[in-house]
C-alpha cells in the first residue's frame, strides 16, 4: 500500500511534487517565491522551530495537529505584532523512514490552519535528518504606526486578555495522563480542553476590533504563559503591574476539571493558550472588550512600581514569579 | 574557562542575549521583527535547512564557515530571483552539550557573510535538539516586472554563467582527502579551492549589471550543479539546449589539480558553486559579460529541440544527464 511507504521509497522530486499541491501554483518552481506587497505597509517576520520529543510527540499529537499548532503559533506571533499574515515558509527535516502518510497529514494540518486564516504556503525546504524538525517562518504586514510592541505599556493602562487561560495545559494533562485524574469529566469538557491544546486559534480576529484612531496597545501573545507575558511587557516598558487572580478568565471545563489553585497555576504558567495580552487605557479596553467574541477580560493594571504582583480576592498580594516558566536549556 | 562551557550551562535568556548582539537593536524583544518595505516592490522569500552530518560536519567545516555558507546559499537564491536582500531569520536547534564557542563562531560566520552583503539578521529561534540544525529564511525585494525565473528561456537565447564551476567540489575533495591526490598542488591553489567551498560568494553583484530596459533573463543559481540548472531551466521553459563543454569556465587551480574529465564532471555535477546561470539574447549576454567581474562565459544556446545536450570540441554531443545530481532521499 502506498500509505505504508516511507520517504526513502520516493525520489526527492516526487516528494516535492506531493508537497507543492499545498502551494499556490504560480509560486512553484523557482529559487524563491515572489509575493505582492501592499503599498505603505511594513513587513513583519517571525520564526519558530519545533523538534520531535521537545515540542511535539506521537503520544500527544497526531501529525495534523502538529501542523496546525506549528502554523497557529507563528500566526499568533503575527497577531501579537498587530500584523496580518501574507505567507509562511516551512523548512522540514525528517528521517528517511518517516511514513509518507505522516508527511501528508502534517501538511493537511498546516493547510487547514493556513486556510482558516487565508494565508498561503509560499515556500519550503525538505531534507533528511535523524530527528523530525519543523521550522516555520511567517510573514505579515502592518501599517507603519500600528505594530503592537511590548515596550509601550504606560502607567494607568489596564491589562486585557482576549480569552481563557489554562485550557491548553489542561488538554496536555488529559493527553498525557488520560483518565487518571479526570473520572468525573464529561466528554464535552474533555474534548474542549484537548481541542484547546491541539488546535489553538491565533487571535488575528482581534486586530479588526482595535480602534485605528487610537494608538496601538502594548502587548504580546501568551504562548509562553500569561505570567511570562505580563512580566515581559513590564520589563520592556519599565513599569510594574498588579494582576487580579480572580479576574483571569478560566473556562467552565477547566473549573470543573481542577481545583482553583491548580487552575490558576496552569492559567499563569501553562502556556500555549495563544491569546493576546494587551495594555491600553481603560476606556479603550472596555470598548475592545465589548466587541470581542469569547471570554476576554480586564485582569489588572499597569503601575509605576517596578514590581509585578498578583492579588487574590482577600486583598493579599505576592510577586508574580518567572520561575515556573519554561527554560529550554535548563 | 567561559569558552569551554556548553549551552546547558546557560539560561535561555542569557544565550538569546548573546545572539542578539548580532541583530539591529531596534528589532529585538518582540514576537516578530518589523521592517520597512520599499514602495512598489514585491517580496521574495526563500528558505533552506542544513543538518549536521548531511550538509555540514566538523571534518570539512569550522562553525564560522558553516554560518557563512548557510547565509551565502540563501542570498544566492535571492540573487537567482533577481532580488536584493533585506533580512534573514535563523532557526537553530542544538544539543545542550554544544560548546557556547561553537554557537558564537557560527554567528560570527553568519554575521560576516550578512555584513558583506549589508543584510540584517532580523529574527530567530533557538531550541534544543539531538541534532544541530540550521534553518535560514531570507527575504528580499524585486521590482514587479524584474524577477528572474526559470520558465522564461527562449529559443535563440544563449546560456551565460557568471563564473567558474567545479571549484567548490574540488575544495571539498581537498578537505575530505587532504593530500592524497594533490601532492603537486601549490598552497595558493589549495587555499583558493578550499575558499571556494567554504566561503562562496552569492552573485548579488550581477543584478546591478543587468540592463533595466531589457526583459529580465531566465535563470537560477548553480547550487545543485550546473547540469541541474540547465536541465531545470529547459524543463520549466519547454525548450532544449546545447552546452559546449570547452566553454565552461574552469579555474586555473582546478585545471592544475585534476584531469580535464574529472574537472568537467565536477563543474557539471559538483554543485555549490553558487554562480548564476542566465539565458538571454546574445547581444544582451555580450553586454553583461563585458561588465561582469571574474570569469563569466557564454557556454551554450537554447534550442527548439526538447533535448539538453553537451558538445565537446570535436563536434560530438551526448545528452546531459541528471543522474549524477544529488537525491536527498535516495
């Protein structure tokens, strides 16, 4: 059967032809792709590398989901810059014994997420390697005065998140440990949490709701965790913040799955929720919130103190720490 | 000593800070880089992945040279599209036990080649992996009607190469087998051939010599070999070609190093010479040749026959084959 075949059973030209089905016909066959570029815009570029066993694995992720997430993470970085995507490239390294079906399914996942956000796959490279590695570079456009940056948060701004946090971490837990902690979880809750982990939605939709006559908000995405995002923005902007724990939106599924303390820890440190964390004046934040679909919320304020604290409902505060964030080489 | 330390001895933030020295200060610290874009231009994108043990190795290449070549290959792809570079991103995956010095030297090599062609490093990602892997995406700009494509060669065009071929393969041979075949080679010849392999020069300079009132030539670079380039252009353009073996420029060092048959084989199939192979009308080709520094030459003609042949000085021809070209998954 063709589906049982591996990359080594095919010639390079044959494999490339197979992958080119996912590219617009007009850009195939040269040393690079040529893309039209809207006048008066700036170019935004972002890149990510995913390694088998580090960022994905067969245990938690079929190849379609690996592809979806890889694209979603990069499109989320563009959204976090206020940029609209115009294309991505994919640099793949795969062992010769990789089933051709794995490659097909990876590309189906890439294409599904790209299609959802009307973004073409405009180039790539495929080479052999002992380890499956996926490098994605995404390109977008932004008006010269509209990029969202980490460094522009101001005292008096409020901190707005565009959706729930902690679900991705909960979905990972369910994939890794299955039923052991979750006997009471409904199928619907379970599926919602796993979906949050496997097919995250980059918040490109949020850009359309920003008022173009306001200054762009400060911000970034919460791919490395909500705590990390607040800490990074404060550090780069030279400000502090107070985050109110009870205002962080948690999904009903997560609340039913975990005790409040675990849910909060996952919301702050779990990462990969791919929401936007934006800092903007209170009125602008309220206006944005009114337009946002889903469970956005104002979760805190930017302060003049150089500390970043989290407050509970009882008025107690403690410093928000970075210690639980992921260190690649630790 | 700091130089003996490995990546795992450093925090992620510390390593990223080290690498950010190589980036322009204004683009650091956000989810993506923002780049100005010249009005009325198109964007050209190309990407390449290099894997330790497949595309480079300690035996033939110190890390600075790995870095230089990785950039040169991508800038050559831009040159092959007629595009001027505006930036690159680097996605790196490295084992935690990689010496920090290796990383520093890789970046010094990347920066040396980028500096030579006034191109900024505008982003990257660094992650752990069992295998050293370098993914580079380069982007450039080209006027909407100026891209060089493979598909536009016309009957009556001549085939021009912008420089010598075979030297890169000869340099590799010297690096792999040292003195065994080369007792008589001078130090100067040896160094020239090794330099051709380790620090190739992408032919971005050629773009300035093309007459902007002519149609752009058809073409591509010879990174996968001169034979491959001629075959690809003919296949994509629906034409044939005759290449005259004796007109392919070979360096004096290569002629002194190898017999004529080996030298020709390396020129045709060795690859990685990173010259441009251009098809254009005879008068335009002569004009370009007059301006080109180095050893450019007109090596053949585009024909209406659907065959690609190579002719020797005695008037004998044989089909130019693709069988000696590199198949990644073979």
